[in-house]
C-alpha cells in the first residue's frame, strides 16, 4: 500500500508558496465569513456544529491548494496514488496513537495538577456530579432530562471507542483534506530539508493556517490571540507524530485517520478537567495547551523507535 511518490531533489519554493498562499487565503476568507456571520467559537470551541463548519468549509483548503499547484505545473496527480488497501498495522498504529495521547495527557495532568509551579493545568474530575455540571455548561443540555452521567473512566472508554470509529469514518474524511496537504504533498516537497525541518516548518505553517479560527475562539477561548503561539507549538509536536505515523504505515490515509481520532476525543477533556471555578487555562491544560503539546512530543518520540515501512 506504499504511496508511490517521486521524491524531489530540491525544495521547489514557488510551488510551496503557491500551495500555501491558496490554503492560507482560503482559511482567511472562511474565517472572515464566519466572523461576519457571527459564528464564533467562544462557547466551547468543540461543539458538534462548530466541528461541522470547520470540517466542511475550512479543512479542505490544503487539498485544494495541492490540486491547483498540480494543474498549474502539469504534475501527476498525487491524489490518484494515495488510495490503496490498508493493513492491520493501521489499526494498531491508530490504537497506539489514541491510547498513548489519552494516557499521556491525563497522566501529565495528574502529575502536574498538584504542583503549584504549574498553575492552569486543572484537576481531573472523577465525581459524576461535577462532570454533569460541565455537561450542562458546554452542551446546554439539562442533565435531568438525559441518562445519568457515568464516571470518569466509563466516559473515557466511551470517548475512545467513539473516536476510533469516527477516525475511520466521517472525521477521517474531513481530516484528509488537511493531511493530504501537510503530511502528503508538502512533506514530499520539503524532503530535501530533512526530517527535522520538514516537521518544524510544516508545524509552523499549519499553526499559522489556524490563526483565523483561533482568533474566533477555537480551542483557546477566551485567550484567543494569546493562543496563537500555543497552537503553533502544538502543531509542531503533532506534525512530528503524524509524519511518523505515515512513515510507519506508508500511507497518507493514516495521518488523516489519526487526525480524525484526535478531533473526536478532545471533547472529553471539557467534561473531565476542572474549569468552572476558573482553575484551568486552555493555554496550559490538555488537549491543546502545553500539556497536550508535551504529550504529543513524548508520543512522537516513542513512535520514532518503531520500525518504519517507508524510507
């Protein structure tokens, strides 16, 4: 199932600039439209409707950028070379990605939450009553009209199973537009720079591309502008992780699946980390703050020790 990509001998910066210009301009236009329409993400940042808007209108931009570059420069379509049969290795990588991130994010939160030197991490909630309060706050549901909220680990298990399913289906489809651009075409174009700079540069470009959404309150509300460097840091760490996942499986579909899994399970942290009393900062806490960035970096380092199936 290897992706037959002819490696470039040197970085073709004009192609990269055209690709990124299209992707970034698309993101700015969508962000402006959402702003003018009043669709900010201050409420929770991860509501179902917010996810749908981002998935349909925002995430395809890198894919469109690649298609335009290929048409302008009369290149062979990378998209036609992407789809192939997936092996069971994909499932194990997906499981390792999801369980590894959950374990590390909760583990780091548990370790750091009791240290006064790390304010803003938040505490892990185990009381169903407190989790119910978060459910009411972030969904607007009246908890008395729905089934009783389960405890922490039951919710985490349900979130993990649902995220795995979402990653292999609808969320993976939405995430493919991003991953085809970042971990697919762009990674190949930047290959002469070496692995380190491929992922640092891709992570920076990816994080900057998210700025319109961050300014609308996505992921870091109410610290919107302050969240920009934190998002860039998170994207750099995730770029190393998703790039390695592609190398382990020789398929760009796998980063899309993992990206879809991530987009699905991050909501569990809204319900299970203390926030109502103001003792948690999204700049610091999981999933997108410094705790999440550290977890992604540690898991990427662990993935680096696994044997690769792609050169």
